[in-house]
C-alpha cells in the first residue's frame, strides 16, 4: 500500500491537488483508515488507481495484468 501511495503523490497528486500529502500520510500512519470509512474509501481509491500503473505482481488477481 505504501508503494502505491508513493506512486500517487509522485506522479498524479501534484496535478490534482485533492488533499495535502503530509496530512494524508499522517492519517495513514495513525491508522485512520481502520476507523473512518470516508478516509478508508479514499485510501482504497488511491490504491486502485495506482495498481493499474504498478509493475508489482502483488497487485494482480489470478496472475492476470488485466486484474491490476
């Protein structure tokens, strides 16, 4: 998950400016996504978006790159 978040802020977020990176990372480190459904949804959105751009095989389901 950390790699996907890093990818998001390195390539996508600066142009989107949806939320500040330091606040996002602080909340993620504090585990807010385990207690706040809205923040959890944003974390899952970031992971879903970046999994399409990752070369890491852990983002695959059934070893198919179409599932990334």
